[in-house]
């Protein structure tokens, strides 16, 4: 990916799609590089599927252009694009065998029988389905169908592979295994890949870059860790993982650290670095639950702490999530790892001090 | 899909139906305003060149005739009455059958459904004809009742309104069962379980859950029986005898026996107006089925 | 709905229902083998009415005409009906769609006397002003039958088309097949069983039609139902029972074949469409 990273394979330029009165996609700009695995992440109705369908050619943009490998394909029908899609339902042809399914796209290119045959065999070997070549789709399990669908969409060596909710049709246990395997296959082929999903775990574990979509717009683009650690909006922070959100007003803007006041806390609130706001401005401060530390005694620090009582505990095996009610009534979540089996854990109604470091929180302006 | 291809796929069936389904009604409407004449064709033109001027002869005489002769009013009324009562009977017979089939397991279900539909794949005429042999005075029922000695005079069954009801229910039963079944089979069983769980006895669950949710099927089935029955010709002709007055038979006689095309057209137009509401009703249900 | 053992109530309803549906047909079949002229008194087993049926040139001629019309009408209406259902299910909305869907559903319930009369008047008007069709006969019956059979085929095919996952067709396009090729390589093979049952339905409807054919037929094009109708009007005839038995036999075989095909394809595709 390193040397190819600079050259774009798929470009979305000022694309808007309207269905009657409704704008499904609003002035979206995206550049996806060669060999990248890119995820469009968002809730239902955020426009991610419409955007994907414009990449595949099933929808044409109302405004703007879709470029593949530098060529404007906005009005090119799907059957003339070098883009192939793996459908959410897999959409295998029920009246054809596994082999015939994989060969279908190659036959449309009028390749010779020998070429088709060798490519089909190579694809089936790639997804470990050689033994099932003569089966019909309805004789396969969910995971096997996904492999066939993947082989079918890779067979034509597309410039871009599109994955529409690739794991949605699988049960939960199979998902994590297939996620890794799918990434391995896609990377071994080296194809540029765009996936659409509503599942943040799926996007984070599979993609190199993730874009968060909301109401037809792209809110943030970045690597999974950037998006998790440095969300740029309340929406992104709340959409990815869980977060504690505080309303605060800016008290002092410094270069090393800035101070704010927050009525929920028993102390002043400090964040690392400067703040892009005037003193007195209202901002949001987000802190991930795993960055909140709980203790029975009052912490040494004079900033970023509050006192509360344990309201609820969700025991999740490896870790537990505590819901702590502050004096202001606000509930703050804190995660602890269950390291020791016999430790004296905090329990319901225990008095507890919460604190965190200035580098853990993120200031959000919108 | 390419614009041209899409348009031609729409155009072919569209034009066919326009020409052979819609245009004919306009012609019927036109001829219903014409006068009968002994010529070929046996009706006058509405638009004619008289004294070098275009004149339009709108003749309302046929409609006046339908109003003045109470035969027509009686025929319309009794057609609607017979069709309505027969539809109710078909519903009472058909609903339990549809319900029973929907409750069977899926393998049995398909077999039972096929058994219900099978008779309608054999000739309609022949099935009605079968009842003639059963119902007539020296027919199967009367003969067996008399030979056993329950009666000594044959009961008149053929050529009565009763026979027409029987014929309609018999011939149209599958059309009642099928839409109700399609509706019932989609009914989520957990709704019935939830109702039972909340303390509702089975009969009440049926009345408050099953019946309202199968309303669409009941309407569709009833329309499929009622609308064609109003204009039915074969059944009243073969089973109803001279006494049973139905408008389909009147139209037939007006056309084939009296050769009065304009009056027959007027009869058809009035029948169509009468059926407009139920047809619209049926269309609304059916197009939802077709597109959803 | 709940699937399971049938209750006593259900069994009773079904038995009474099926008795009502099948008893008259059974009686018809039994008496077709009756030696006696009287249709209601059993006088011994005989095939004589079948012999007479096959020596009746009018019956045979009418049967031949009816078969020809039914074959033609069924095949045409499968093509038109399939196009119509694609328009209804897959084309989205367009100007005049409501009118289109009304013209598809109305023939399902339209009283036959109205359809028959209106088509006849159309043919007469066209004959007068265009000189075509010159005379009424097989051609006009064919047109009339196609018109109402198309509606029935459209209903059967539409319901199958709705079950078909649209992304299967999209996948074919995505893999490089233009729309017309998608239809022939993917859609058509998958909905073929529905086309089969649509064809069979249209065939029997055409074969069965008395009223519409009576209006639009001309001299020399008497169909089988017309022939049967005129002979039963004269009174009951055991020859008709023999004919009825043959029709029932043919229909039963056809329906069983269609059912078997449908069951088989159902087993093949239920996994996929769900």
C-alpha cells in the first residue's frame, strides 16, 4: 500500500443525489487510493448505500462526478464499469452451480473457455471452495455462500471491489473469523476495496480508513484509531463506541493546557493543549469510559475529578462498566478490567471518586 | 435499463390493453346512444353529415327504455341480490376451508390448496352441467329420496333461485378460498399466542385478531365472487330457468335474440356503472398485491 | 400461521368442503360409463358414449378449433403477461401507471358478457372503418382470449417476481451483463415455473370460455364450449359426461405436473429468496 498510496483509484467529486425532495447524499467528496480498504460507516438512512450504488452504477449522481482510475464514469451503466460488488444478500444465481456463478462475469467478457476455466479454478482456490464447485447455492452454508460471492466479484479482476454490508447475513460467531479472512483475501489480491457497514467494529477491524456518514454528509475521515481517539464532532464521538459527554465553558486558553468549568464536576476541568474557542464559549468535552479511573479515596490531582455513587454495574466478563451518578445527577460511565478474580470490587451505592488525565479528553465544538 | 428498451416493454402490453380493453368500452358507450336499425351493422351512426352539416345524434332512448320497462330494474336488483347472498354463502363456506388449510403443516397445505383449485381447472360449463343431473326432478337427489321413500313427489330444485345460489357458490368457491388463504397463511402465529397469553379465549382471539387481520383477503375474495356473479350468464341460464331474472342473461337475450345492439350496450353500461365501486375496491387491493 | 396437526373442526370443514367440490364431478365421471341413455339410472358399465363422442365430427371439429386457439392464446398471453408484470413490479412509477394497473386487474373480475359485447363491437367498428378484421373467427377469439388471459398470467408471474431478490438481477448487471441479457440468463430461468403455471392457467381459461367466444366468434369457428353448450341446452346427454371425464382427466394430469414442477423449484429456491 505504501508506494501506491498516493495515486487515487476512486474519486467522488461534489456528488449529490436527490430522490424527489429528499437528498440522500449531499455534496460528498472522497478520494480512495489504490489498494486501500475503505469503509463507509453510518446508521440506516445516512446515505452510505446510495453512495455505494453510485460507485457501482445502479444510481447516477444528480450533481457531481464519480471517477474510477481518473475516468469519469458517472453515467456509465453498471455492466460497463470495472467495478464489482458483493451484495448484502450475496445474490448468488440460484439456478447455477458455484462454478457457473463464478464464471458468469467472465463469460460476459467473451473470454475463451480455457481462460474462464483457469480463472474460475484460481478464484475457487483463493476462497477455499474448490471442493464445492458443482454445488448449487442453496446447498451451501452462509459462510460458504459469502466465499462464493467474493470469488464471483473478484473473478473479473475489478479495479474496485464494493462490499455491501459484507457480514450482515452471517451469525455473530462466524463474523469475526470471516472479517479477518476477507481482509487477507482482499489484500492478497491487492484490489481497492470500498465497504459499507453500520457495524463500527466491522469497519474498525477491516478498513485502513473509515469515513463516518450522517444525514447524507461525511462527518469525518481517518484511520480507525484517529476516529476513535480524536472524534471531531459530538455525532462521531457518540456513534463510535461509548462516551461521556460534558457540557463546559472555556475559562482559560493556554498553550500547554486549557481550563474550563463544568458544573457536573467537583473540580476545574483541564484539557491538554490549546482550545480553538474564546473564553466563555460553550463546548463539549468527551471522555471515553476506559479513560475514567475510579478510586475509593480522593485523588491527588486538583483537576478533572468528581465524586459520585455507583448506580449500576454491567459485568461483561473481561471488563465491567460502572455507571456512576454524580452530585449533579449526571451519569458517568467508567470501565475497569477484571484482572483479579477475588479483588474487592466496588459495588452498588459505594461512594467513588472519578478522575482522568488532561490528555484523555477531547474538546468538541459542534 | 436503456430508455428505449424500457419504453417498448411498457408500450407493448399497454397498447394491447388500451386497444382491446379500454377502447371497446368507449365504443359500447357510443353505441348505447345510437338507434337500432335493420342493417349491417344494426345501429345508427352518432355523427352524420346531414344537409352538408355535421350533426351529432345523441339518442337517450335506450336509457329511457331501461327506466320505463321495469324488467331491467328488476333484473339489476335481483342480480345484485343473488350475487350478494351467494357471496355471503361462499364466504361462510370458504373461510373455514381457507382457515383449516392455513393451519395445516406446509406439505399438507400445498396439497390441500391444490385440491381446492383443481376443480376450477376443469371446465366451468361442465361443472355447472353436473348440477343439472343432480338437481332436476328425475335427477340424482330426487330419485334417491323417492326410492328410499322419504318423499313421493320430486322437490323442484332445478330452475329455482336456490340452484343459482348453489351454482355460484360451487363455481366460485376456489376464488373465495385462495385470497383468504394467502392472507391467513402470512398471519404471524405469535400474535395468536400473545393474545392467548394475555388471557383471550380462542374464539375471542379469532374475532379480535384473526378476522380483522384477514380483512384484505375477505374483501378480495368477496369481490372476486361478487363482481363476475352479477353479470353471470351460464349459471342462471342452466340452473335458474325462466323465473330467475339476472342481468347477464337479459343482456345476452337482448343481443342474440332481439339483435338490439344499442339496448344491449346500454344494459352493459349501466351494469358497469353499478360495478364501478366494487371494481375500484378490488383494484386497490389487487394493485397493492401486485406492486408491494 | 401455526403449523401442526389439523383439529377435528378443521378436518370436518375440509371434508365437507371437498365433498361439496368433488361429489358432482365424481357423479359426472361415474355416469359417463353408464350404458343407459338416462343419466341418472345406472344400467351397467359401457364405453359406448366415448365411442359416440369420437364419432361426432362437430364435437371433434370444435375441440380442434378450441385447442388451436388455446395454444395460441396461452403462448401470446404469457409473453404479454410477463411484460406486464415486469412493468408492474420492476419499472417503478411512470405516467399512466394507474391506468395500466387498472387495465391489468379489471379483466380479472369483469363480467364476461360485458367483455364479450365490448370486444365484438370493437371488431365490428374496426371492420367497418379499417376493413380489418374482415370476418370474425379464430383470429378475433384469439385476441379476446389473449386480452383477459394476460391479466391472469400477470398476477401469477408478478407474485413470483416479487419474491425474487432484486439484487440477483443487479449482480448479473454488475458482472457485465446488459439488461436484456440479465433477463434471459437470470430472471427468466428463475421465474420459469411461474411462466409455466401462467401458461397452463391461460390455456385452460381459453379452452373453457363460452361467453366471450360466443360474442366474438363467426361462422365456422364454433369452439368446444359453444358446441357443448348448444348440446346441453337440448337436454342432458351422456356423451357430454364422457367429454367431461376426458377434460377432467386432462386437467388433473396437467395440474399435477404443474404442481410437481412448482414444488421442485420451490425446494430449489426457497433458501435463496429468504
